[in-house]
C-alpha cells in the first residue's frame, strides 16, 4: 500500500468479507458539471514534482497537453501530449473514503500521453516506454484560456485548462 500524503484519502484498503455502502456520485446527474477522465502515460519520468498540481489543456481537435512542475530546480516543466476520446456510458471509476464507496461516471479518456523532450534533453529514459500508469483526474468547467498547443498550427484555438494531480504509483 502506498503512503498517501493527501489527508482526503483513506490510509486503509477495504476489508475482505464485509459489505460497504455504495452511492452514485454527482457525475451521474445529466446536468452535473462534475466530470472525470483517465490519463494513460506511455512513460512517466521521475522528474515530476508530485507535491504540486499540474495543468491539462484540451483543444477543439481533442488534442491534450499535460504539464507538471519539475522536481529539479531551474529545469523546465515536464510536458506530455496525447489525444482525448469519450468513454461509453457504462464506464466508471470507484472511490473509497475508508467507510463507503462512491461510483462516478467516466467521461473522457486521455490516451497515448507522450513525454515531450526539449532539444538536448536526455533520451536514455525513452527505452522505458513499457511503463504505463492510469490515474483519474477531475475535469470541470473551467475558464477558457486562449493558448495553442505545440502540435497545432497558430490558429488561436481556444483551450480548456484543468488542474490535475500527478498521483502516486
């Protein structure tokens, strides 16, 4: 079991041979602004600062950029680029608070997040592309931010910015 620093997460797993209450979360309401997505990395470097939140940017073409602070002082942010797809209506994620379970509907899947390397950055970690992690991230209605991603032409497309957590593995 991982050592969680987040006080909102339980320190114990559900016990076997016990019944727990299960509730449907607000994401099942048709008019809810609460939305959840998953992130799948092809490679996740150790240089991500897990103590600071990151940012997620999605444009109209469903291209996604995710940025995290670097844990090496003076180094640039750790950036990933990938694509986003809708989940089916029957896909969900289960949360456990130490006493009860809450089921939330998954809305988006961010796939094939590739680490974007800067010129001169070491590529020795590229051989570790078999490392994959999946983590839920909460997507909400956020203010629009005028910014284009590196993979898009300079067409001034509108992008949503959403804070994400780096999670622990």
